[in-house]
C-alpha cells in the first residue's frame, strides 16, 4: 500500500445535502441533469437479498428494523477483495458473480442523485498493513473514502463515530471500541429522508389503540384520505404505499389480515416476496382512508447475531481464519472478524427518515375525475414496512430498509 495521506473526513460532494434539506421538496425541471441509471445487476441483487434475509432478521421479538441495502453493499465491497471459494460463497449469497467496483460506484451515483437517499463508504486501514493497490483503486472508484495508517486506538474510534454521525446526518453516532487486532474496517452508511407527497394533518393525529402482541397500547395515530396513496389487496394481506415528493421512493406498509398472523407471512417466502414486490398503485378513481401510527424504531444487530444470520445464509469461509481467502485484497492472510449494523427509522406526519451503518471488521490469520371508490386501511395491529427507492434503470423498487412494528412503545431492540 502506498503512503497515502488520510483523505478528508467528510465528503465535500455531500455538503449540498444539509439538515435544511430534511424532508426535501426538491423538484426536477428542464435544467436538472438526467439521473444516472442504476445497474440492474446491483438493484436486482439487493432485491433478492432482501427477500432471502427478511425471514432471518424480522422473526425476532419486539420491533425490529434493518437495512438489507447497507448490509449488501458492505459485503459486496469486501467481496471484491475475496478470491477462490470465499469469493464464490460471498457472490452466491449476494446474488451475482458479475458485480464489480464500477457497478457499485454507478449504484451509489444513481442513489445519491435522488437527493432523498444517500449512501457513503469508508475504509480504515491499520498502520503497517499492505493492501493491493488495484483493490484500493477499485474502492476509490466506488467513491469510498480511504483512511490509511490508522493507529486503531481511541482516536480512530472517535473518528469513525464522527464519520457515521456526519453521513447519517446526526441520526446515528455509535461509541466504537477499536481493536488492535483489526487490520481493516469498512463502514457503509445509508440515510433516507423523504417528505410525503401528501402529508398528514397533525391536527388529525390523536391517541388510539394499537392492538400489539403485548396488548392494546394508546398510540398517536395519523389520518389521511387521499388518492395518491397506493393500495393493493393481496392473499391475506393489504398493502398501502405512501410515495415521497419527487417519486424517488416512499414507504410501504404490509398489513396481515386478522385471519393471518404476522409469523405466517414471514415464514412463507413466496407469500412474503409477493407482498414485498407487488406494486400498490394509486388511482384518481379511488380514495384511500389511511390510519397509521407515528413511530420511531431503533435496532442493533451485534456481531454474534449477524454472524449467525449470515452463516445461515451461506457465509462461513469468510469468517474462518483457516479457510478465508482475501488474496485479491492483500497478501496477508485476512478474514472477517465481525459484522455489525445499527439502524433508526422515524415516521411522522411530514415524512419518513431512516439511517443505517454497517461495519465490517477484517482481521489478520389535466384535472382528474372525481374518485368513485373509497377504501379504508387501518394500521392498528402489527405490520411489516419497507422504505424503498425508485431508481432509473431498475424494473423494481429497491428495499433500503425493512422492519416490523409489533408494539409502538417497545424499547430499542438489540440482537
């Protein structure tokens, strides 16, 4: 590895997305450059990864939220440095053998061009570890910030925490204990913020009963009647979609019928995939009378919890000091020591905000017609939700965050 100076801690390219842009009402016009297309190989792989991982992550007690997109991106970046069976194992789990650094860079460009979603990556390298320059060049093509010659003491931990804080716009600021055995740490940060195309009237929000798994709980319930809310009746479930202004994403709520418990939906993979993928379309001829809770969910998946889930999905060699092969990254024998993710999701009358970071520690060894139909969706019992992105070049929405609300007043979930 050449003697690189530590790059600027905060990416100047992101300075135009400030706190004042939360719930941005940015509108495209004829002077707006065309948005870059996201590689279909990446968006499809993330969608399939979300399908495969959802039962592993959502079948836990309490409220839970995770980011399949952030986890997939972090693992995909590490996979570019793997070789042999380790690489094949990672590519099988990630859903593609053809994704390279340039594809990941194009995905980042397309996502960040929405101004509603932003993704960033950083690479922290221990002083004394030699990494292959061609692999580092690939990381830079993905726009990853590279911090070389780190001592991995308390100062490195504080700098990592500051980087996460900056790139999640203050939503997440973890305390990070660095490990002198770490030779490399990769961090992916993802943040989404959108203002509803049709916001809820705060004056209509009032306490109502949410019938959670722990019993009935008074919950601030938001209300709206609109033609822009998407609606779909499925096989034992109802889906409502709230688009963001600009249509670069939104939030979908999947509400099981009274006759179907949430666990059945989570354990039937085909049923869950259909519910996640099926488009809930709006119609000028249909009003959707929607009631749903205002809520905040915090979740943390620690190293043991994530390793168990990733191992169940097929990643074993990458964690094994004797079997892992990251020779495309370094001549030193390396393996994944830990994978950690923390997320936060906020849904209010104005819009929705969500943030995640994933950390991988690598160790050595015209006027519309009047509506003629009204449907009512009352989200007053446990439900699945997803915050998604719409990107040019993708034939499906991309699930950035997935979660379950079982009890609105439950404490933070740590797994």
